[in-house]
């Protein structure tokens, strides 16, 4: 993977590294369960206006593994066509099938995306670091573009295939510019801190996968967070990211953590969609793609009043 000087000169430069609050954007579906690009674009633009520094589209809370490669390509193109800058995008491109990952990743680079968030191939369990190293290496080499920035997606509670510190070390040794960081959705602050302590000094950007760890993450050199509830609470989370050194930081952290605790009492994806449906006055948002199911009326009747009692709001969403 050694492009010539003339080839590199003809290519746009890599986008600047994303920092701050990123949302794994929820995916709206039409009545026939096709992705609804119009609503998707509208929500993405609201997120960027409301506090998100970037969008980790096609993440876990996007129902990404219920979407086809073609659907993802179409939705990413719709965002770019609607004026959402590639520099604000970190699409999820990791698939179990190597060719699918390569195709989505190469397309993201072509579209000028700031980076890609890459799941490990997760169907086969108990795979070795050697196997994962070969997988990520193969993707990087096949894409063959120095603009590529890979963010490794560690989510062992779901994937059951971890991204270990030894694997990160080995990938960084071979691709120190291309392997740019990680999202740690382990839910284990000790693991996130270990990533920061071990690799933060090497320019490896670590994003906790929940705003519950945002303040501690920033105090230890984190890059921000990539969090499900950034779909509905981007402004408050962003304020902590920007003001984490202030005397109000602990209070802000407690407030955003309290909101998350309310939301995660319910199935997360369905809850996020119900919240957007309610505050955006748009019932179409409640729809999820099987095998997921929407919140029941009883679940929603618990969720929405509790959020209102906590003073939660989504300014500018409706209309």
C-alpha cells in the first residue's frame, strides 16, 4: 500500500480528526421497512445544529446490522447530497464479510468521511488476535488509501469479540496514521482508561461509548464520546464536553447521566425512537426493523412522563 507521490498529490487530504460528541444516528423506516432517507437527513442536520460534532451513522443504535450494504451506500450518499459534510461523518463499515467491509470503507473514504468505525467480524466467537489482525490488515490494504482513518469498535457485550490492547498495539505499529482510535462500548471504565493510558500519547483517540464516562474520559485525555443518547440529548452532552474543566462539570455529568438512566430503563433503540417521535410530533419515528419491536404503550407511558419530570427537552426538533 504505497501510493506514488503524483497519486497522493492528486487526492484530497484526509479530513481533520473528529473530537467531541458523536451520535450513532437512529435509522427511520417507512411502512414497508425501507430506510427513510428524508427523515434520516433531517435528524442528522438537527443533531449537528444541536451539539453533535459528528455523526457515527450505521452504528449499533442505527440498527446497522439490520441494514444491507446497498442501503448504507444509499443513505450515506443522501447525506452528502443534502450538504452534510463528509468531515462530520464516521460511518460504521464493519461487517462479518470482508468484501462488504472493504466496499463500505472505500466508499466512505471516497466520500471524504473523517473516518470509519469498524466492528470486528463478530459471527465466529473465540477468534484469536491473529485472526482479527489479519482481518483489519486485509481491509486497510485492500482500501489502499492513505486518507483512511480507522476507529476500532470494541463492544464485547454485543459482539463477544473483543478488541484487545495487544491487538491495538500491533495495528498501531503497522498503521500508525491510519489506525486513529477506538470507541469503547465495554461499559468498563477500567478498560477505557487502560486504552487511554496505553495509547493516548500516540495520538490514538479514545471515545467512551457512553456519556456516563465523558467527564472521566476528558480528564484522562479522551476525545469525547460516541453515545446512543446523543440522538436525543446532544446539547447537554456537548456542554460538558466543552466545559469539562469548569466548576459545573460534576453537576453537568450528573444531569446527563440521570437522563441516560431514564432512557436505558427501556430497550434503548426503541426508546430513542419513541422520544424522537414524541418530541418531534412524528409517530413514523417509532418504527423499528425486525427482530426489534417498538415500545409498548405502557413502556412509553413510563418513559415520556419521567423525562418530562426531569425537565428534558429537544429544542428545535419539531417541524
